[in-house]
C-alpha cells in the first residue's frame, strides 16, 4: 500500500512538473512566481554575498544547458569545439586573472560530450563501416595509441600523471577523427566545413591585423605587461608580435600560415571571378597576419606550402604562371633595399639558417640530446621534455633541454621508435590525400583535396621548429582533414556512377 502511494505521488509530481515546465514553459502563475523568486535570490546573492556568486550560478546553468545541447545536437558541439578554441583565453585577458582550470580541457571535454551524441544516433554511426576500421590511417592511429599506452611502463618516465595527460589528449584527438568521419557523410557537409574553417580563421586573422593597425586594447596591454616573461616572448628587439585571440604569437602564426596556403589554393582553383578575388583578398589578409605574428616558422610554412602545391599541380598552366610570379615576389622581398622595416626583416631572418642565434641554439640542443636518445630507444617517457617536463618530471635529463620542435620532442620522449612511427603516420596521411587527388574528376573535390593537402603539409613542416599540430584549433583541423581525405573521393565515385547510368 505504501509503495502504491509513493508511486502515485511520484507520478502526480512528475506530471505536475511536466505540465508547468515543458508544456506551459513556466507561463502559469506558479512558473511566474518561481522565476520571480529566482530573480530575488540572484539579486540578494549579488548585493549581499558576492557578484561572482551570481555570475558563477548563471555560468554554471548556461554551461549545463550548452552541454546538453551538444549531446542532443552533435553537430552543434562539433563546430562549437572550433569556436570555443578562439575564445578560451578571452576571459583571462579581459579580467587579467589566472584560469581556474587548464583551458585545453574545455574543447577536449566538449568533444567527449559530442561523441556521446554521435554514438547514440544511427544516422552517424552507420557511416562507420569496415572501410573506416581497415583504412591505413585508422589502423595507424590505433598503433600510435597502443605505443603511447605501452609508454606507461617506460622505466625512464617517473610521472604517471604526465603519461596520463598526454595519453588522454591523444584519445580525444582520435575521437575527433572518428566524429569527423561520421559528420562528413555528404559532399555538401565537407564543403560547409571548408567554408566554416575559412570564415573562422579569417575572423582570427582579421583581429590580428586589427591589433597591428590600431594597437592592443587597454585590457590586452594590461595582461601583456603583467608578466615580464610574457613581455620577453611577445616583444623582440622592439618588434611587438601580434597573437589575435590565441595563446601566443607562435600558435597564431602557425594558424595564419596554414590558412594562408589553404585559401590561396582555393583562389587559384576557383573559376568564379568574384569569388576568386575574395579568396585572394583573404589570402593576403592571412599572410599579413602571419607576418605580424613574427613567427619565422610560419613564413617557412607558407613557402613550403606553395612549393608543395606547385609540385602537386605542375601539370596545370596556371601553376607554372603562379610559380613564376611567386618566385619573383619572393626574390624581391629578400633583396629589396628595405632595411628599416621590422616586419620585413623578421621575414628575411627565416632563411638565415644557422646564422640566426636561435637556430644555432636549437642545433646545439639537438647535439646534446642525441647521445641520450640513441641509448633510450623508447625515449625518456611522455611529457618529460622541456617546460612540460619540469612540471611532471623535474630533474629529468630531457626536462633540461628545450626541444623547440615536435620531432625533437617526440624523439626525446618516445625514442627513435616513436619518431619512426610518427613519420610513417605522416607519410600515410599524405599518401591518403595524394592518391585520390590524381584520381578524382570533380573539380570541386579536386580543389578540396589540394587545399587540405597543402595546409596539412605546411603543418608537418612547422613541426620541425614548433609544436604545431598539438595546439588548438590546428589539431582539430588536422584530424578533420584526415577524415576528408578518406571520405571525399567516395562522392566523386557516386557522381561518376550516376553519370554512367
């Protein structure tokens, strides 16, 4: 009898709540009274307790609702992961405070929430068939994850927390690759992503140009001057480096450079005159933002990306013309009698090689690390090299040497075996994009292959002197591009089949 009474009571309460909240949307007298009490309570907290308390409550409620939205509509969460990456540090700089949690956790956990929404919907999971699990990129991602898993027993790596944080990140990247493969189920979906990426990167590049043309805002200046080490990083010999909305000039420059070559390829392949002019304008803006960041690696990325594109499309007449024009512009930039422009001087210093003091220091660090690497075939352990090594493994030999390169860091932490696995992975990526590029017939699909191939190749080049691919939002784009390489050619085959029928 008691059970029946409780059951009836719970059903009555749930029905009552459903009526007032879901059906009437709190437009009843009870709902209005409830909202009024909440408003009074928030006012009380703001005035008599702390303004931060009410802000925290509103933020928490908004965050919960946003997370639910990402699970219910996975595509919203997917694209929100990109957008959030641009604004992660905005509150920190705006209020000149320390971040309460590592900002990198936000897009990571957002990806996991989106993944929950993906695996519960058949419309997405049906895309994951045997082709996905047996293709070389998926297999090799699995091989790398297994190797990272084995690193937990590496006797040279003392910190299990350092290993866990590295491994956790790699799992989230693999999950993002999986989601990208699910979402790119039509040619239209891939074209939308391409436009989205161009718009997003253009917003970021435009903001960096604004910083150069009009200067930093007062709150950006206050944040920059609050830390002497930050000033040393952002100001070199009187040259003030611009960073847009990202964490630092290096991360910003790498994003601008990879987007420069991406948009430039779209411009070179576009047949519509007005759209081609727009792409050229955006490419110019991205390159200006690249130069304003003062990141020499980014300059090398642009040059390497253009050379790779010219080799990739050497059979096209427009490529021969463009390569000649680009060569003349490059030579003119290097030899023009302009010596008092800090931006141009910074660009020129990219090609000084070992004459540049920073490059000389990097060469010395590599020479110091080589004997240790050869005596440790599986490396010193994950998250042991450089600054991150001082956090998780203080006193470790690798923590005393700044890697200044993703390849160098991989070699130090994972040994020659880990570096070989990574390089094989990069080879397979390029192979997965180059083969279908020469086989597809649809001009739009061929253009997308070329643009993404050149952009991904430029990121691989950047790995030589920076930790380029592991930073947000570049790492999200990188794994999205892998899914594009695997899926895009399928839609060209479908069009060919329809034409034959």
